C-alpha cells in the first residue's frame, strides 16, 4: 500500500553544475524548501567551480607558487578530502586541472595536445605539492601553473549537504538528482514496498534507454562513464576521464560504473576507483554495477533479486 506521504509530492528542475538538477520531496508542499536547496547548490557551485572567471578554488590556483590562500571551511574540507584521496594514487587526482584544461573535453575547443604540451603539464599535477594548513584553513600549491579541479568529487559533496539540509527541515523522503549523482533520502513513499527503483542508462547510447533497474533503500547512487563528455579527432573518440599517469583519457574496457554508498562523496570516489582498477579490490565494501564495451555487466556485492536486466545485449559477465 502506498503511504499518504506519497500524495504530497513536490518537484522542481533547475540548470546548474553543468547539468539538469531535479529535486523531489515527498510529504510537503513547501516550495521554499526546494528554492532554498537550489540557492545552496548555487552557493557551493560559486565556491568550487573552475569554469567561471572567479571562485574560491580558482583563487587557490591563481596564487600557485606564490602564496597560500585562506578559504572557507567548505572549500578547505573538500580540498583536504580530495587531496588525501589523491595521495592514494588509484586514478583520482585533484591536481589534474592543467591536463583537464589542456584537453578541454566537453567544450568546443577540445583538441589532442602535443607531446611537448603534455610533458609540461604532467610536471604540474602531483598532489604531493599541495600544502594544507588546518590552523588557518589555507591551501598552497607549491608550483606555479598548478590548478585544482574538484569536478570528480564536488557533486557528491553538494548532494550530501542538500541531504543534511533536508534532514534539518524534517524531510522524510526525497530525491536529489544532480545528473549522474543520485541521492535517495528515506523510504520511497510512492512505492508499495518502500524501495527506490533506479534505472542504469545504456552507456553506449546518447538516449535514456536503460540496461538495468536496481531496487534499493535509502542510498547514494553515483554513475560515471565514458560517454558523458567526448570529442572525436583523427577518427578516434576521446572521453573526459583522464589518467594522471599517462596524461591521456584512460584506456579501458569499462564504459560505466555505478556505485551505491551511504555518503554521495564516497560514491564519487568509488566510481573513479573501480573505473581505473584492473580488478575489483579484495573485500570491497560497496555494491556496484560495471558495464563493459562488450555489452556485459559485472555485479559487485549485489543480490540478483535486487536488479533487473532490461536490455538483453547487456548480460551478466560474472558475480563478484
């Protein structure tokens, strides 16, 4: 039986974070909740973006090799988390900004860099050259030309903050959709079994066709794939996920990774970890769906009854 909570449903869509943002709450008709949520998203975007003329993160890069920059607690905590994760050297690298801007995949001026350009930028992406000062909340990039890029982790941080805000306002059930980053709060009030249904998009097509539908309780569902931003040059297609070890888009048979976690920021990190991993780490703690170029799927820590394959071309390769 569907609860009365589902009868009061409020949804709004916004543009932001380079995508379409969809916010849905159940059990309330208070539009100010969604308005304030959108304002909060805009606030964090202004702090973290590197695609505008100014932001706190850009101010750090502007002073690279010159002096430390004192930043807000939000920027400091996210840069700290991103730096600590980068020092694990599994593919995630917050200092990859110079390479991202060199390729500029996803923009009209995207191109394949020369070997000389690549060599120069590769000297500027070491996370070991990021200095954090907890006492005054400052960040210093030791080499001139270094640039931070929080694009691989910022959506997760923002989704978690919106979730915190909703909980503080007694929202019991809701959906935060930041485009590839989905956070499901509470029970699915509109479903008889109170479980959420999430469709996994076909990563080989620019459509909304699904390859699988998963059933889950409250969780973050983050998907990352090679079809999100691409460009073609010399008959070859390049995607936006750059390998900091080579400077080139990462070559892999994986086309998308979906990871379920409690905190959305962890989901962002784990999609990158699995995308770069040759094999799933032993004793891996999260549930994940990995789609491959050969149209197969690997299910990691998934109970088969919680996933429905909707496209027969994508078959289960192995249960891990």
